[in-house]
C-alpha cells in the first residue's frame, strides 16, 4: 500500500459541498420497493414476529436484492453515505415501522447490542422531557455520548461502535436536528497536504474510555489505547473516534494528560470536520446509512413541541456487515474481531442482537 500518511483519495474522500449538491446518495424508494417492504412487514406481523425476534430469513426481500447490492457497494466502496427517502411513515403503524426498519437492516448485516442492558433498536429522542441540552460544558463529570444524544443538544462529530450506523427518521422536531456528516478520508487528506506532522500524531495511540452507560463498568481494560486513524492489513482506512471518550479517559486517575500535539491534532480534526461536512435535515421517512470507518456524524441542536405532538424521533440500529473491511490487529481491544466481514463491534463485541 501507499505510505499511510499520504493522501488516500477515491470516492470516500468527498467534500461536503459536493455531497450536499448531489444529495446523500440521492435515492427515493419506488412504489414497488415500498410494496415489497410492506408485504414482508405484513408476513412478519401475521407470524407474530417483532424485533429483535427475527432475522433475515424471516423477512425475505428478493425484490430489493438489486437495491441492497447497490447500497452495500456504495457504503463500502463509494462515499460511505446512503440516504433512502420516501418511506410513507404516516401510514405505517409504529410497531410495523420497527419491523420494517429491523428487517431491512437484517438484509444488510447483523444488528448489534447498543448497551449491555440489551438495547438493540434504539429511539434517539429527548429523554430529559424538558428540552434540556446536555453538552458537557458545565461543572461535574463529563456526560457520555449517549447522554448527549438523548437530549436536544448538539452532537460533536464522532463514530458509533459498528461497521454501519442505520437511522430512520420516524418523526422530526419543529426546528433544528440537522444531520451532519463528514468524510474522515477527506479530513485525513487535508491534513496530509497541510499538516502531515499532526496527521502522524493521529496515527499514534490515544487513551480512550469505555462508556459505562453503554458497555458497563466491569472492564479490566475500561481505559485503553487506540489510534484515531489507522490502516488495515490490506491498506483500508478506518477511524473510530469520539473526543468525549478521549476526554473521559484523561479524567481517570493514573492517566496522563494529553500531549500538546495530541490536543492540537484533535483541534485541527474538529476544525476540518466543520469545514468539510455536509448538512441535511431529516424528513420523516428518510433512512440514512453511514459507514463508520470512513465517516463521522453529528447534529445541530433541536427543539420539540411536545404539547403539539411534534417530536424528533430517530430509530437507530448498529450493524456489523459481511462486506466490512479488515481492521488492524490492534483494534481487537475495541471491536472484538478484526477480520474482513467478521461479526464485530457493539456494546457486547461480536454478539448478534437477533434473538430468534
């Protein structure tokens, strides 16, 4: 492979203005595809199946095989970003919408546990009930990424612990909540051109902390080290990163403070993410898929109007996918397994959330 600190280029190195101009892989589900999904939902309902109690075999989608192949190719070998629109969420009962989302995702990969308490199909919404934005700017312990996401506050750019993050907009708030996505390959390449010294720092180990509210507190290696940027054995790029968990690690006893070069590198990463990102509001019925090895995601703050029944609710599934890339050996500490296509990631690494 090329020198790991050289620009990578390719379809995944998109810049936000380009992606926003063409759309997040703009693809609207046609009536035949929606009908196929609704038939599969009806069959699952008749059989008494609900998430997580069924897998791909129980939710066959032969008519969507061409679409699913396109989606997989775009996620792994293209931009790493797919947004499908047009699901008629207004005419689909909430439990059927969960069946549809789960079944579609099972056709792409294996759903994972999002916390050790057994959450598998999450609802990302304001759980404070009061429109409070949890940001971590105040006094006291740093809030986890999960706590931030379940409030109305903005989210910094980060990855989730899965190959592919799937989000379905069930409803949207009255203002804000704009999805923000950035190519980590584009960030990498900008740093290679302008600050190769800081790029080299991101290839070094950073202290991380496992979030107790996702992965539990009983880990011998709750604090561990892993680089922000890395290349797999075949040269494929990967970045698994949340600055929140770097900051939480450095707040632990015995963990040294970050080096000035590490802080500068993370600051530049954040500044480039702001410069290079694409933004697109969610419309109810949008299904967004992100390859977590080549993209970061975040959002703007939002406001619900609970009294009027207007709330922002995203359904979320973490996927391990059979088309996933091989990862560096040192990433086992986070992923469990690193082989191409392996069942890996999640709050319980490598364990399927399908219980059928």
